[in-house]
C-alpha cells in the first residue's frame, strides 16, 4: 500500500464494461511527510475521494480484484481509504483537518 494525493479526475475514451459507473482518479504517490515519490498513476476510486485528499492506495492486481470481488477484473490500482492523519516517530506530519482549515 502507498500514500498518495488525489491530483485530478480521469475521463477515458476507452470503453470497457468493467469501468462503467466507476470513478478514475489521478493519484501522486507521496512520502509519509508529503513529498512526491514516484510517478503518478490512475486508480479506481472505491471510497469517494476527491481532488486534494490524501489517500491509501493498493497497487497490486490480486488485492484489487479481491476488494472488488471480481477475479477477472482488469485492475491494478485502487483507492481504498482517505487518510485523516499521519504520525511518524511520534510526530504528526499530516492532519487532514488542519489542511482543510489552513
């Protein structure tokens, strides 16, 4: 699992029945402290996340298929949670509620 920030929505002209009614998000992997880490990727949203949210992402096909309950799903990357706060070594490095009010 990785921490990422939702940086946008994705609309695809590719028509696959599996993706009907599913939201695709562009997510940027982050370090726990919030610095960009690696390349952005497209993820299927399973939790109703939106742009600017810090999220928990699964980037492994079998786990994604198990979550979706479809052993044949053409999926690799899923947003599976919205992060409220991150603590590293006893120090709070991210708090969603402080970010929103700032």
